[in-house]
């Protein structure tokens, strides 16, 4: 149950876990990172990256995405190093209520997790920098934690397995995302 301080009523909660996508769901990402990738493409690979190309590959696992965006102009390690070298100039920002919503869910004994196409290390760094209660999240699953990716519904299997060990069935979970790939994956799962 959750006490609604505005109405004074007790609300019975249907869900025991809320799983979020990360980018453009909890934090503002797309516009900031598109500018980041344009800068990296131009500075390191002399590529004029178009929004059409970014749109085509946005949301793919990070290593796959940068390979396509930078036309495999270098080794994956060097492309990653190029991206990281400019990261500090293009930091993601938090949506105004995201931290409060996550904190409120946790305060009401709702398990909170992340399933994202971003690498786990980047998710944790951004969440920590932006003030999310990272240490209280039940699970953080990044692109590097699974071999399948959205819209494949199997992307949720590691998170389902983890939550089921805590006694939470799929029927008591909800997923919140921002894209059709998120919708297709969640619906299929």
C-alpha cells in the first residue's frame, strides 16, 4: 500500500517492480549525444554525421552503433577511446522529476531496475553523477550484460530471473521506456 498524502487515501499498488529504460526515459540523452557523436565523427574520422544516420542506428548496442556511425574507421577500442575523450563536453542531463520518482518508488518498497542498450558502466557513472540512489537499485542491465537487445523480448530474461529470485513474477512488473523498440520488447516479454 501507498499513502497518498494529497488525498489522504491508501492506494493498493499493483506492481512490485518498475523497470526503466535509461536514455530519454530517466535522462535527456538523444539530442546531447547526437551532438557528441557528430563532434567525434568530425574530429577523429572526418565524417559529417547526418541525423538520418544517427536516427538509423540510435538505440543499438553501443559498440555496434559507433561502428556504424564512424564507418568502422578504426578499431572498436580506438573508437571507444575517441568517444570517451569528448564525453565530458556532452554530459547527459536528468529530467526534472526522475530522481524523485525513482526515490519515491524505492521508499514504497517497489523494486527499481534498469534495462538499457547503454553499457552498464556508463549508466552507473551517469546515475551517480546525477544523484540517483544507484546503491538501492535492484538491477542495472546494460548492453554488455546480454547478447540480445531490444526489440528482442529475451533482453529482459536476466532481469526476470533476478526478480523471480526475489519472489516477483512478471505480472507484478512494469517496464517504462521511450521507443517502439522498448514497446515491442516489453509487449513480447
